C-alpha cells in the first residue's frame, strides 16, 4: 500500500488493506483510489510510516497513532491484536514521552521520543 500526505496534514490511503493496514475499518481488501483516513486527518500528522502490514502516524503535538496488524505487539499498545482504524497510543503506555518520529519494520516499531515538558 502507498501513503500520501498533503500540506494540511490530511492522510490518504490506497492499495492492499487485508490486514487493516489502510486503517479504514471497512473490511475492503483493496482500494485503487485514494481514500481520506479521517481518524488522523486534520490532527497535524507530520509523519506516516508503514511496516509489512501495520502503520503509524505522528502528530505535531507528539501523539502516536497506530493501526493494522498487531499480533506481535508492534502497535505500541501492549496488546497482541489488530487495530482496524488508527488508535491513539496512550501517553501512559509510552511513559509520558512525546513522540518525535517513528519507524516500522516487518513486525516491529521504533519510536524516537523525549520527555514531555508540558
């Protein structure tokens, strides 16, 4: 699947979605045309990345959203289950850290973060 981002922070998804990696929650396995991913659009997303079957978005405020295949804990929520739509990772689970960047691989996630000064 492919990910595109406009200047407004809107996120569009298209391609294969059979493991919920598109985040649309619609049960459709393939989208040929871009679809707005409303769950993270307009929230100041400045980074979107993908692993094999999972995705993440980081916002300007340091929030982390994850979705897709999650059976190896790679969605950063301490659960071995999928997220059909983008789900905010609880700040408490991240130890109160502000997320600056994120990267994903096959079944793993790496987060660059710093203490939240707020």
